[in-house]
C-alpha cells in the first residue's frame, strides 16, 4: 500500500500504543478506529486490557464477528464475557477504575478542550452538533484521554472551541486542577500526527509526524501556533503482522468510513 493509504492503520497503531496491559478502556459511538485500536492492543502488547464496548458488552470477541458501521450494533456483543451497561462505565470512572477513554471532537483547541455541541453562538448556532452525552463528566475525571480526528484542518484545530463539551487543560497551566478537575494525561491522534501537551503551559505540541507529512502541512492545518520540535520523530508504522490483524478484524474496511 502507498503511505497515504495506510493512514487509518497508522492511526490505529498510534492509538493502540496508548493502551497499557491491564488497562480498562472505553470507547463511545461512531468509533471504528478506537475499537480496532483496542482490539489491536489486546492481540499484541496488552492482552490483559479490558474492552468496555458502547454496545454494552464486556470484552466482546470480534474475532467471531466483523466490525460493523455502528459502534453500538448488538452484534458487537458476540463472545462478551458479561453484559455491562454504559452507566456502569461511568461508575467505574468515578471510582478511578477506568484507565483510558477514546473521544472525538468537531473542534479541538490548543489546550485539548473539545466541542461536540455547537459551532457558533450556542443559542443560535451555525451548526448544531450531536452533543457529547457524558463527555463533560468523563473528561473531568479520567486519568487518560485519547482524542482522535481523521481530518485535521483549521476548522478542527482551533484557537478556542466555540463550546467546551469536553474539558482538556481548560485555559492552560494549572487551570484544570484549580477548576476541580482531576489530573489527566491527554493525547491527540490525527491523520497528520500524534500530539501531546507541554507539562507547564499545557499547550499542544507535536510528538511524532506521520510518514509523508511535513511540518508545513501541520502548520497549514492548525488554527493556532503549534510547537514542532526540530528533532520530532516519525510515527511508527504498523508492521505486517499488525496490518494482517487489522484486516482480519475489519475485512469490510469499515475503518475507511471515518475518512470520507
């Protein structure tokens, strides 16, 4: 495959690397890439991680069923070791027993705050978005949040979100902790790069750039000044075994629907 054609698989691997062995991990709706990342982690470096599906199955066996277009499809319960209601995941989160959550955002700002509510003025928006469900609650108390975006642009990476659906580092510095939110590790994975945040300012910075992507391409698709270290590494590509695993889990190429 050409480099550009491997962006979905590259993102899946980058997201999977954020999961440690033994982690309890949750994904939300419209999440084919996080589902595949969670499964890839289970089949490789994190076999004891626990997969909490938004379809409400605990550790479903997607080796027995193909990935579907809906992340809440009841077929994703096949082989689950237990039925776990979504509300139980929120309880786990409150008890500090949930380790990683994957979330999306129509807008993501330089401090990692996300918007899934409205573009423009909230009461008279240009675009009314689907809403964040429990995003506000979860992002304020999760120890690790991984945000993904398949089409990075200046409309997505903005200086300041129009509405804070999910809280990142709020206004930077120690503003998150002062507001009463729990400390968190925040990562962002897009079709261009992997991003972390400066430990002091809490501003977004590039951690690795995907193969075939340049620093100028990142700046052209970011609506704020972004730190790009001169020695920034290239994001690790998936190996042949990982590509085979992803293809086996998703023979219908559902993962590509996120890029249309």
